C-alpha cells in the first residue's frame, strides 16, 4: 500500500508549476524532497520508472562511516549518520537498524594497516573499537576462528532502501507530488540562462529550481541543461541466501573492501561483505567493475563473492542461494559525490555521483541541497562537492 499511495499505473499529468522539481525518485531524491518540503516548498519528484527502481532498489541500504577515508566524504558521512538517526523516529517501515559494522583483517599486515586506519578515523570523530579474537567471537560467534583481529564501528547502520525512499516521499505529502514513468526530455532555460521549466513525457512544469538526483544517469540529466558531469556506471552484484536463523549480527566485511571502494581499476574487483536482514536472508557482496550499462551476469564475480563469504563465515557453505541481482553505482573520477548549486546554470542543483554510498549519504545530501536552495547556511562547506570542480581538472 505504501508504494501504491505514491505511484499509480494511471496516466498522471504533471502539475503546471512547482517551487522545485527533483529528477530521480531514489533515496537521494527522496531526501532532497523531504527537506525541501520541510522548508515549506512545493515539490514535484519525477522519475522515468517507479520509486527506488534504479540504484536504490539494487542496494543493501548501508549507512556507513567505517569505509570512509579522512576528509570531506567522512565529514559528510558523519553528518548524514546523525540526520538518519533523527529521521528514523518517523520511518516506521524503513527497518532502520543501528547494528554496527565489523571490519576484519585476514592477515597480520592487513591487521596493522586496519589499526592505523581506525586510529586516524577516531581522531576525526568516528567510534572505532579494536577487537582481539575473543572479543570478535563475542560479537560474531559464527565467524571463522582463524580470523584474529577486527575493528568494530558502532555507528554503522542499515535501512531497507526501497521502503525508505517510499516512506520519505509518502510522509512529505501533500507538499511533495511524485510523477512516475515520466521521462525528462528537456530542462528549459530563460534568456539569462537560468532554469525556467522541466519538460517531461507527462507535461511541462514551470519551476525556478531543478535538483538533479538521477544517480547513475546524473550526467545525462546535466547534459539536458547544457553542462557536463563525468558520472559513469560501476556494476556490482549481490547474492541473497534463503532465510536463516540469526547467524550474522552485524555488517561484516574484510579490510580489502576499503581499498576497493577508492580504487580506479576498471576491471573486476571483489571484497567480502556479509550481513543479515530482518527477514532472515543474508546479503553477500561486493563486486565492482566498469562495463557501462551491461546487465549480463558475470559468473566469475558471483563465484568470488561466494568463496569470500564462506572464508569469513564457513557455515555459509551449507546455505542455499535464493537469488542474485545487480545494479549500477554512479561513479565520479575523484570518488566524491556532486552536491550543491551549479554556477553555470542558475537554479540547477546536483545531488548525485555517490557511488556505493548513496543511501548512507542521502540524508546529508538532501539537507545540504535544501539549505542551499532556500539560502540558509549549510552545515558543511560545499566546495569539495562542487560540480564545476571537474572543469578545473580538464583545463590544467
């Protein structure tokens, strides 16, 4: 009923005007709409598919600080984590679970590097607790006993991403109207070069403000306004097991995951990520490869994910897989999202390019966008996330 209340199979004509139009009904777009509505704006959200039918629907719903390097993205993640905690009181269906994350080291050398990383993160405000073998077994009794050390991150959390996006949009009504199955065909500019309207397959919407929250397709949406954003897809697969008794208590992943997140390698990379869900299924990731929008199955990726999961949790060797699925992470060359106004087109804002961290960073992204739109001071400086930063690199 939640999805039915915000989307319909019946043809819906877009409203003629709006204070702001958000392009993209994933979790980032939903957070933008939520905070814009909270600021008193009337918002239209348009998506070419259903709510959460893109990258959001293919994600695990992670809200992580543990995998962030020191710098702007970690500051964004810590801010977003606090906002998600505030939002969770009104999200009864989102399955917000502050279960914490456990990063394990599979060798002495990796353990040393992980300990150094955790020390830097603690200095930046992250809760990171070093674990010896016995402490690790207390948190995860079924983990491979050969793993000798880990770091526990209590701030890591998880939501069910599709339900989260849907509930945020549902709760923001009537100030937020969602138009699904609406292709955006143009962003019209006035004679000064500022935004004046969004043209969709369900009608035109006059608006002074457009938020590009189109995820992997953010570059294509930016091009409609005549600007360039180098956002590209990075494919990933997830394995889903049949429902099990509670065997994995936290998000557990190997320290190699940290390196893969920041990697520029276009080829196949895998690192082990295992976590349980409230429904009893166990999610297994994570793979990364740049293959465009190729949706074909990479069986080598699936084999690597399965082997890696069994190495961390040997009991998984006897657990059946229910299904696999894939999605495309919106990848930026510097691994930072694009958040804020675009000075090249007044009235155009971007909130995209979050790669695999879109759910976790969505709350902060939405709040920063809303504050920027209404002219309020933003909690974080937007300079590191400026869309124009790529032009500087191109002209050096």
